[in-house]
C-alpha cells in the first residue's frame, strides 16, 4: 500500500512469496509516548471507528468488500463482546432501519479491528482476514456507521436522537448523511475512497473535521493489511497435488445450496476447465465430466483466484486444492459455492469439454421456488419441481440455450436477459410480462460474455440464433447468469419506436414521463433524445408530468435546489425538436430531503402548453406547505396551486412529495397530481435465498397511496363530478395493493388495466417487462384513449429507463374521443369508439343474443 498521509501508522512491510500479502504496522506515535499533549488534538479513550469504506465491489473499486475498521487510542485492551457495528442509510426514510453486525474479541491499544461487510460484483482485491464478518451493503457515498454498546438495532434517525442514546459509543456520518457528529458529515467517500481518522485517532466529535478521504487502508487485529498486489487469496499457486484426492465436485456442492464441506480444505479435486474470467471476480470454472448421476448435485465449481489473473485455459485438465467457501454477493442473495486460495496442477491441455445441459421449455419447471417462509438454503434441492432449484443444481456447470429470444436490452453493464420459454407471458413486442406475484417467469436467464466477442447491442425481441453455451454463474444483480464461452448469432427483430397521433382540438392530452435524473449538466444528446420523445413520439401533449428532474447542478451536493436551468434546457430542446414552447410549474424541495441521488434533489414538474391549456396559479405553495381542498365559487379548488400533498407526513420521508395543480381546458377544471413514490430498494430479490421474497418497501408506498387517495377523496366529496388525473411513477405494479388503494374502490380508473395484459408495462427489470408508471382518472371521465409509448425500455440506446404514457380525454360532442378501453396501441392508433355507456349497451345486446341462441338450441327450435 502506498504511503497514506491520513494513516501514518501504516508501514508497508511486504514479505516475499506469491502467497503472502501481509502489512505489519507499528504502534501510532501517540501511543509510544507516556501521555498525550494536553494542548494537542483530542484523543479518545476506548474504541473508536477509525475508517469507513462502502465502495467494495463497485465500479472502479479495487477492494471487493465494504469494511469498517475500529481503533483503540487508549492504553488498555477494549472488550468488544456484546458490542456491534451498525449502519443506517444517509437519508433515512420511514422504513429505514439500523442494521447490526455483532462483535467479539478485543481491540488492543494501537491496533486495528477489521469488520468486513457485503461484497459487490467488481473489484479484485480481498481484505486481509477480517476479525468479524457482516453482510451489510453500505453505500459508497453516504451513510452513518455507529459503534454501539449492545447488539439490538438502534432506533434513532436524527443526529440529536442518536447523540442522546447512551448506547452509541462512536458515530460517523459520511457523504450527505443527516445522522452525524458535529458540524457535518465526513466528505469524500466513494467507490475508490474511504474516510478515516488521522494516525492519532483524533476524535473531536466532529465528523467533518476528524475524517479525511483517501485510498482505503484496511488493517486487521494482527496488523495485516493489503499491498498493491491485493490481500487474501493470491491466485493459483504452484505445488499442487500430483494426483487426485478423494473429494469430487459433487461432494463439495452437495444436495442443498450450502456446501457440506464449507470451511474445510480439499485436496486434488479433479476437473476440466470450462470457462475463465480474467477481470472482476477473477477465477475459473471447472467441471467433472463423470459425475455421480444425482440431478441434485452440480458437477461444476468456481475457483476464485483473488487478485491474480488465472493462468489456466479452457480445456485444461486440472487438480485443485484449496478451501471451500460460500460467498454471498449481497445481503439476501444466494451464495456461490467456490474454492479459494487455490493450488492448481495442470495435467493436460485441449481436452474435450463435458456436454452442456440444455435449458428450454421442457427442462425448466413452471414453479419458481419452494415457499419456505424464509431461507431456502438448507432445503434439499428439487430440480424437477422448481426453476430456482434446477439452476442451483447446475451452478458452475456448462449449460446451453438455443435460438433464444432476448427479452431486455443489452445493459450498460454488458448483460442481457433471454427466455428459454418462448410462449411464457410474451409481451406485444417480444419481452416477457410480469403480470402477478405468482408468475415470476421461470424461463428468464441472464447472459454475459466470456467469449472473444462482446455481447451485441440487442433490443427486446431480438434473437440469439444458434447455441449459446457456458458455465452457469450467480450474481448479485440478476441472479443466475450464463457466462457465455460460445455466443449465438445476434438477429435483430426490427423493433421501432412508436409515435402517437396528435390530439384533436377538443381532446386534452396528458402524459407522464420519468426522465431519469435529468440535470442541466447532462449531455445535450440526452436532452435531445428526451425532447424528441415529447415532441414527436408523444405528439406534444398539452401537459407532461415529469419525474426525476434534478436541480441545476445535478449530483453536486452543495445545497443547490433550484431547477430553472434544467427546465430551460429541456424546454428549449423540445422547441428544437419541433414541439411547443412549454411553460412549467414546480416546487423546489428541501435540500436532500426527497431521496434519489444524493445532491440531485429530484422533484416532480408540470410542463404545459399555454397555447392549449391554462394553469391556475394560487400563491403560497412551497416545500413544506400542504395544499388543501377548499370551497370556491364554482366548486372545489386548491388552497395553493401548485402545491404539495401533506409534505409533513412521514409517508414522504426521503421520498418525493406529490405535486398538485389546477388546469383549465375548454372551460373545465382538471386537478392533476404528479407522483413519484418511494422505490423498491431494500426488497428481497426474486432470485434470492428468501422465498417468497419480502416486499418491505411497499409499506411506505401504501401510506403514500393513502395520503393521495384521501386528497382525491376530498375533491370527489366536494364535487362528485370533479375531474382528477393522478399520474406518474408509483414504483409499483398495476395489480399491487398500492394501485388498489389509489383506485379507491372504483372512484379512480386504473388505466393500465384497460390495456390487454401483453401491453401492461413501462419498465424492464431483470428481464421482466413490468409496470411502475401509471395514470388513474376519475371514473366519471368516460371517453378517453390511453397508450404506453414503448420508446426506451426495450432499446439498447435509451434516453430514460422508463417509457412514457399518454391519455387523450375527449371533451367535445363529436366522435374524436376514444372508447375508454385503452384503445391506443402505441402506434398512434385507436378504435375511436363511442362512450362507455354505449359500449355497455352493445355488450348487453350481445349477451341477450347469445342467451336466445342457447335457448333455441336447448329447445331444438
């Protein structure tokens, strides 16, 4: 480790030898003296948090794990039994909870104590052997870490409350953390930087003053650190066994998800190398060509080589010795059975590879996973019954898929999803629709490339023609992953971006569009692409409800909350794309109080075309003032417009507050509410070890939905004919309880449900086409035309990760309105039928005709 001015006590004394990467550290200078200088810096007694790092495994990171290091600036040992290290998100919301890692042992004077936390997918350098290992996935840029006397999670969520809790022995807030000590949080933490105290462990109870940023320098209680070559496992070592031992890969894998040999060393395990990964989590896959014939036990295995690039090649016959471990890439994920610290003997080269297992509609079960009500780790695998069990039983083995349809775009992380079940819940444009919690779509599979050629820039509906073959891996993001050593040929499907028709003079066109963290600092190309979506694909709606508009300098966390430059740049771009000159209404949020990217201050915004629609301004709306329904001369109106719905409610903690405004079109008042509910962050994943997965984030969305539904109910109570349109990114599915609450027993029409199931999606996640965005309208609005414009989510080149949607409301006496059943098809079409009453009459007539025909047949007439 290069010299680090923050941590002068670390002296890199690296022993010779390929397997050694230990850094021995002397005592801090302060502890070699009889007593601290009374006029010098404040030095704590007992244990303190000396360093915090949350970027492990992230993009650009060298280390694979997060960590917290403790230090002892005192003169006696400090007992850690009964203590814990705890973590809280930087901007805690209503559902945020402290996560705790219990400690044991002692931290000696002048020594460190290393607490390893969750690992990511990236990085190549292991921590030195930790003194304690937890599974908390800490943020790289913002969060709070506490050293606590006790193991029960803290309950405080403000700096004042935590300062008053006597269990808190030390506390470090970093980034933009609201819970911190002193004048502010420690600055500069990121994927490649930690925050740390100085060599003397100065503690003035001011995080901003006591911590500085720099390269991570983890040291354990033995004084071991990392050098430039990395710590922990140091790759394939020579001197492996000359002949096979008694253990085979199927013995290591066992019949459950957890290896029966975990924690034990194995010697001379034979196999043929089937894949090599030279970056990220470096290592290779090997497979036993013989096997034991038990479908529950995988014959494949990953060998983790740490910081060293593997020297073996595909086709090598090898013997491997090392320690069996179960690696969790994230909290709640399944584990990867692997061998670490390997010694490898290569017996021969260019051997034939074991035949792959074909994954297709016939071989993959229709049931997803056993419903354990908790962890499925210890359950015996049933690969003929559950898709997750089948994939686990093939972990590390070669698998093959053939002529497979792509169901997502190729992402920025060089991954795509396919389906091996072509008839499973197919979307109208080639994806796979997630239509209920009971149908997670078992045919989905993530694909990455180990082949010489990278993944193609594919769109949903494209095909990987021929065979795609490689070992089956597991990852934090997306779960089971085919690491392709042979990649099928990319065949495009010719997917195009639809454009809708312009609204008629007597149609009010309303759209919602999540523009994915749009800031004035973004490239012009992003503004141009989003603007084309509004002006061309959406045909310049009268009102566009925007979500994720950031402040004028984006994620720069300097207190800026205004978004005038962002909105000016966007509306200028719309004009350049051929659209109208939109005006806007918005309310600046309080700094870092509405969640999203730290410093970005995302908010909801109304764009409107003043040539077509009027906005009713009523002064007084701000970040903390609640809009209320009041009696007006001609019916209900808003106390402030624009305004926010009950912004002081804890339902909106660390989340966007809904923006409500009054619009007038054709002499009629419309109450529009644009929403961006809290995200699904923190929910257990579909592919994780807890089945069925818990959706903990939805509790806050339910409270948010109740707030909005209550406000809408007030409008409808004041005027049963009030025209209310509730639109935006609700971060929940059209079939969810959240949308059921918003529908309020039928008072509001959930427009996604007016579309056929194959069209009900606005977003793609892990290969599932699903709905997060929606529009709901007063059920008294009967004549409309509604569609989702799929212009982003399915395309490798996308302006946003969400698709916009549009409703045209017929307000005149003619036939220009739609038929109220989601007739728009995303191609500018609609069947332009009559009113809902007319349609009901026709259906009743058809039922009568069918009944008459049935009676005639029954009576033989």
